[in-house]
C-alpha cells in the first residue's frame, strides 16, 4: 500500500470516510494537500478578556464580570436581559430564548464569562445570545493560547471536525518536510516574508507569539506571503494567455498611406497630442507579425472613437476586415453612425450587425461579410456568434472592454484566418496604474490623457430631491436658452419593468411641469429602431429634454445638450456617474450636472457625491472609487467575474501589487520551470482553462 502523502485523498485521514470525502469534493477539496489550502476566512480571538469599557460595535470578544441583575423584558419580543459589570463598564446580555433554569442561574452576584459580538441595543451596548458560562466564584478555566480559525464549510461538516482534519494534515506536512517551494527564500527574506510552508502553518495554527492583530486584519506576513503568490499566479497565467495568443501569429499591417491622411484632412479639428501618440503606439503594434493586445484608456470625450477608426483604416488599407464590438446596441448604432460618416467619403463599406438585425437584412450582410465585401462590421457580441464568418478578419476593436468576459475575448481567435486577429480594447474607466498592471497583465496599455481643446468643464451641483422645483425652473431656463437637457433615472434593481416605470413617471412629471417643452423618453424596452429615431430627434433638436434610463451611459454624443439631471445618483458607482456626466460638456456652452439625491443618503454616499462635485478628473474619481468601494467596482469585475481571489484582496494588499510584475519577470527568467506549478497551485482547472 502506498504511504499516505499530501496527494492522498482526504479519506485517508482519521475521522474522514468516503462520505466526508464526497462533501469535501463539493468544496473543491480532494487531496490532503488541497485541505492545507482551505484557509480560514476569519479568526476568533478568545485569548484575552476585553474590558467592557473598551468595547466598540462589531467586536467579537470575550468579556467577564459580575451579574448586577437580570429581568424579563416585554417589548416587541419578550427577552431576558442580564446586566454584566466589570471594573470598566456595564453591558447587557440579551436572550430571546431562555429556560427557567437559565433565568435562575443568571443571578445577581454570580460571575459570567461570554464570547460574542458587540451590538447596539435600545439602552446601550449588548451581546445577543453569546456563548457563556456562569459560576459563583468568578474562577473560569484558562483562556485560549491562540486565535481560533474559522473555516468556510458546508452542511454536515462542523468547525471542530475541520480543525481536527487540518491538524492531521499539518502533522503530515511536517513528516513530509513541507510543501514544494516555488519562490526561493532569497527572494522572500528581503521582503520579510516567510516560506510557503511556514505561512500555511501559521495561518492554520497561529502560535502564542503570533501577532494577533495583523492576523485578524489579514496583513500578517504569513497571509501576505500567500496573497503574493496568488497574485503572482494570476499574473503569470494572464501572461501565459498572452504568449499563447501571440504564438499563433498575426498578419502584419503596413501603416495607412492613403486612407488615414484622407480622413484627417476632412476633419474639422486637429488630433490632440495624446491621440497622435496613441495612434502611433497602435500603428507600431499592427506592423508586427504577432497580434496586438492593447488597451486604450481615455476619459469620456477623449476621442477614442477616432483613434479606433484610424487603427481600422490601417487594417482596411492592408485588405483585411475589421470588427468593432460595443457593449450595447445603442452604442453600436452610435459608432455605426459616426464611423459611416467618416468612412463614406473614403469609399469604405461599413455595416451594422446587432441581435435584432432582421433575417432579411442579416442574410445578405453575412454573405457579403464572407465574400469580403464588408470592410468594417460594427455590432454587439452578435459579431462573434456562430454563422458569422469573416473573409479575412485582421483587427478586432472592443469598446468598454471591462464589460466583456475573458470567454468572449477568446471567441475572437476562431474567427481569424491567419493566427489571431490584432486586438484593440478601449475603456473610459480610468484604472489606477498598479491595479491595471494586475488586472490586465495580458494587455499593453496606452493612455489618452488629454481632452480635445475648447471643452468647458462641467459644473456639478449636489442637491436633495426636495428641491425638484428649483431643478425644474433650471431646466426651463436652459431650454429657453436653446439648450437641451438629459434627465437620467437610476434604479437599484436590474429590472427593466421597474426602471421603465420610474422613467415614465419622471417623464410625466416633467411634461406636466414644463408644458412648453418637447420631452422624449428613452428606455431599454424600446426597439433599436425606436431608440435610434429618438436619439436622432434629440440630436436634431426636435426634443428639448430626453428622459432616459442609464442606457444612455455610453457613447451618446449631442454637443448642444448642456444640462444633465441624475435622479438618485447614490445608486451608481462613481465611474458610472462620471461616464454619464461625460455626455454633457461636449460643446462650447457652459454645462451643468445636477446630482439629485434621495432621502436616505448615507455618510459614505455624501462623501462619494462630494467627490463628483469637486472634480472632473476621471483618474481622481477612480482612485476615490477604489478607496470607497474597492477594486471589484472599479474594474467592473462583478459583471465579468474575471478575478476571484482566494486570499489576496487588491485593496488591502495594494502594497504587494508593484512587486508582482517584478517577481513574474524574475521567475520566468531564472526559474521558468516554476511558472506552471505556481499557476496550477492557485488557479482551479476552470480558471486555467478559461485563460488558455
Ligand atoms: P470617447 O473617448 O468618450 O469615446 P469620442 O470618441 O466619442 O470620445 O469623442 C467625443 C467627441 O469629440 C466626438 O464628437 C469626436 O468627434 C470629438 N473629437 C475627437 N477628437 C477630437 C479632437 N482632436 N478635437 C476635437 N474634437 C474631437
Ligand atoms: Mg466612446
């Protein structure tokens, strides 16, 4: 019989039969080694007694003291309230369920020790149903020597059982001389980080001397050691994906000699310096025989569409097709309108393909695409469905890339004739640099950090919806001046019906209060055709006010619209608000954004709106969003599910982020054989598959 090792099934451990193994398997734990990477999600601190006077809300602590009195309270719900006093203060213990015996034991003059969470009750701090023991002498058993880990678990496996199995796994780890170490000690020592084996041991079994506070916060070197390796694994896997993509090669594209200069001649403006720089970076990439993988970041209104168009011209002039994918149909239509205007005088064939394109229009379109007639195809993810076949796809442009998952980006590869198409992705979400290096390790990054000249910054005002009347007068005055207005309705729920109802009622209120103004209503339930008719009408000033759900978030361009009202802005992320606000301030008139908050604005909500009021700089806003809401919101990973870490927390572990690319390069150079094992250790099979 082979000896038990870390690779053995956990059913080899004492107290874990095949039935248990099955339950563990549901949590992704098969081997004893896997169990070692099943990490506590938090710790309980029962190592010391907290003085009652020092307690704050939310603390989970041991307290000890004398019972001053106990009584049954008759409020909304009957409860037993017991007052505990130590030398420093008084706190209540509240039981909603209690027996006669319990009531009798909690007697004034007895001593009690409790472990529980501190909450706010009607008369001050309290603990509800803490674990407790009572005696008459005040002598309690010794406290724990170390923190107690709490593990994520599943039905039928309790904490005690988990701990016992993990203790056995740790003992086995000792007998086997530790885990394979992929990062040499010489790299870790200067960072004051322990070996992986030492880190794993500390995390599962903190010793008496382990720094309790840092462990509770997740900043202990042992935890940082694991977080670093996990971040590194993700980084390496993204780079691996990049190498795989680039290994397939791409068609090199010569810089456009004819089309791009022609387009630039026709424009009524000059490119900004930032646009010129980024256009050049892209052009150099496109001339290579490996696919470009580049992300262009630029604030709303920075002129990304034109940059994309010039990239497209380089491919088209080389005889290849270009696909531009936008996150919504409305945005796809906007791009189609803009780009067709540019493309027509150049004699370029442009087409639009969205989910709702009728079969009658679709069939000839697909036919022409396959024969190479269509040179630039614009649309939503419909562009990459089965049955859409390109003649020779050379460049894929993705607008607002953070809305697309890795999967969708991968679907592109199959459509290329030679290797992979070049990929250009564009986002208006300004992502702080260290975060971008972590989240987009597979992409080169260009930044358009300059707005076209002549834009007047939007003046933002934060006010309560109580002041709607003043807002209505403001709208009326703007319309009287020949300006146009956006009125944006937000909703927490992603329910089209509710959102529509809210927008409808706002439109009705507006129509009733401003009888002389022409008001349109744009929402997600409209047919694409109806949406574009409405947008066209607004663009041609046949409407004064456009009431809209957040569908107008991106891409809409009406320079004469200079006022935007956002209802309940507190429901949106700062980045999203910034995008919305970017719809105004596109012309030369002074522009206004009124953030009209609801009745229940929290302190943090106020702070966030204050950030919006005080700056128009997308990068500053993104940094603040990062502080206030965390990286998930900034990156929009909630939609894409792109990054799910087990240990690392991009906010808490920000200090580690700059180390990651450095270590990745060093590992690839000095210990290339360790790259794959690090990836395999931290990314589960599904994630690894998604990135290859
Ligand atoms: P975004 O970066 O938000 O996608 P757009 O590409 O929609 O911005 O550009 C916003 C507006 O600015 C468009 O009307 C576009 O034609 C115009 N624009 C782009 N580049 C310049 C420039 N260099 N000078 C003046 N206007 C420009
Ligand atoms: Mg855009």
